[in-house]
């Protein structure tokens, strides 16, 4: 609080951007910046704008609204197309499994995943800086999606759609900015559809199956760990050091987990944290409750044709499409 002022203020040096303060403020004075209006100018300009939709979208717009119907609805309001961020989660899984295999060689080694959650990364960087060197260098699937789309379609704009307020600050981080131009939350997009009187359940199917079940279940706690475990078993069978994962969700539990790492009392070597309870399905800008969101994500994952990214032909085709890039450039698509 500045001298002479009694009103509460947000200390941006400590803020994790989790969004928990927004519904708890009794005056409704705290809000995140809504980016639809500046984004809509791109939709009206003739610029190619791609929607990158988080895997937590399953069920968020109604049980009868498939990813194919959501794609049709987004194209009807001006997007060139929609991609599943779960596809890029598959790419991240391959990278993190490879990184774990190379770095975790003894019982004392461990890796902290940075995959999905900017709240988890903010907590680590701002309050547990001594552990930063153990953080993987892989960026989030959101950032990979933006970088890849802009590599394939130079000059295009990208919009991430998800449940997370913290993604808005992640997209503007100095090391990451430029990959994603705007972020819309599920609740904001639902308002847009209502304002335009779009009935999503009546939209035609426009299905383009892209991701594995592993990529789709990134949206709930433990999804990253499970995807990396299954992939590691495929790329490094018979490893001497066993893969031992542990997860935490919610800021309090994440702090407790990081404290255990600092004290040396943790018996795990792959550490996954999610700032929201339940994972992304428990984000502050969802349209359905956490339990229902998790159920929908599990069903979405079970319908995938591929169980892991190694078997995902769409990942292989995408990597082949990008293989003409220099290796250094290709690595930059995946690394911070």
C-alpha cells in the first residue's frame, strides 16, 4: 500500500496471475482485460486469424457441442480455421520425454515440467528461484501452437481460447510474446456467441481429428505426467532410472510440493504443478464446474484415434512439414 492510502493494491512482483482474486473481490473491482474488441478488428480486416482452442474446451459450450461444431462456429464469425492445442501438446510431450531421458540419469536427478500452467511457472520463478534450473526449457502448448501456425502461415494472427486468465500475461511475456496475439477465455467466447445469437448445437460438423488422448488429457491434473510416462516407455524402454511422477494442483498444494523439493524430502523425479484445482478444467473462466469439465475431457480423450503422440500420424505429418527448417530454428519453436 502506498503511503497515505488504505485501499488494497496488487503487488505485481508477487502476483501469480491465477485469477482467484477476481470472483472474491466483494466490490467486483478486479477484472482481467478483455481482448475481443481489438481481436475483432483482425477478423474484419481480411487477415488470416486462427483460433487455437485448449483441450479443456470439451463440454464447455454444451454436451452436444463437439470440436467440429465449435470449429464451424468460430469460422462463421471470421476465423480462418481452428486448431486443437492438444495437437501441440503432443509435440511438447515428445520434447519433454526426450529431455527427461537425457537429463534424469541418477536417483538424485529430477525435472520440473513447465508445460501447461503459467501460474505454476510464475510461482516457481518468483518464489522458488533456486529451483529454476530444474525447470524444463519447453514452452507451453499454447506458445508452440502460435509459433507453428505463424511458421506455416506467415503474417497470420493467432488467438488462444481457454479457461485461464494467466494465459493473457503469458502471451505477453518478453521471452514468449509474438506467438499468440490475443487470448479469449471460454466465458468471454460464450458471451460472443450469445451476442451474435449463434446456436452452437445447430452448427454443422467440421471435424479434423488432430490430437492423441495424451494431448487431450493435458487439461486435467496428471495428464502431462501420464502422457510423458507413456511416451518415455516407447522411446526409452528398459531405462535404469524409473519414471516417478508427482502432481500438485491449487497454489497451496503447489507451494507445499516445492517446499518438499527444497527440503530434499520428495521422492519423485518428474514434478507437475497446476495452479488451479483439478488442472485447467478448474480454471477461473470456465463455463461448467470442475468435476463436469474433467469428465468431459476424459471422454474427449477416450475418443481419440491415437493414445500417444508417437502413434499420432498428424504429429508426424506436421513434423515432416516443418523438417525443412534448420534444426536451430525448429528447436526455437519448442523452447523458451
